[in-house]
């Protein structure tokens, strides 16, 4: 979360911040208080990234359902992974 504007960062920005925190912590050159603060920030960013990934997964699952709300699967019952309109032999029946 940016202290200046009070908004949470997007996934990519949060991941970049998290990577920077990890690099700083791995160097081992910080005092305890600063390490703790960065660790707390890292945990917050990791949770934010996880939540955004779960949100994206939910949207993808919703998009992969047919008109009846059933998951779109191939003939073997596996989730369909090809774009719609391609590989029509695997279209749900």
C-alpha cells in the first residue's frame, strides 16, 4: 500500500515490492527494527498477491463455465484449456 495515496498496489507492483524486500532482507545488513518492518510489509504484500491471484482464478473459472454454469470439459472430463472455437472436437456435448 502506498502511504502517499492510500491505494493498494496492483499485482505486478506488489510482487516487485515483495522481491525488493526479500533481496534487502537476504543481504542481512539491516538492523532488527528495520528487518521486522520490512518483514511485516512483505507478509502484507504476499497476502495481497495471493488474494489477487485467487480473484483472477475465480474469474477464469467463471469464464470457463458453459451457459448452464457447468465447467467446460473435454471428452475425458478434464478442464478445457484450448480457446473457444479451436479444437471443436473437444467441445462439450
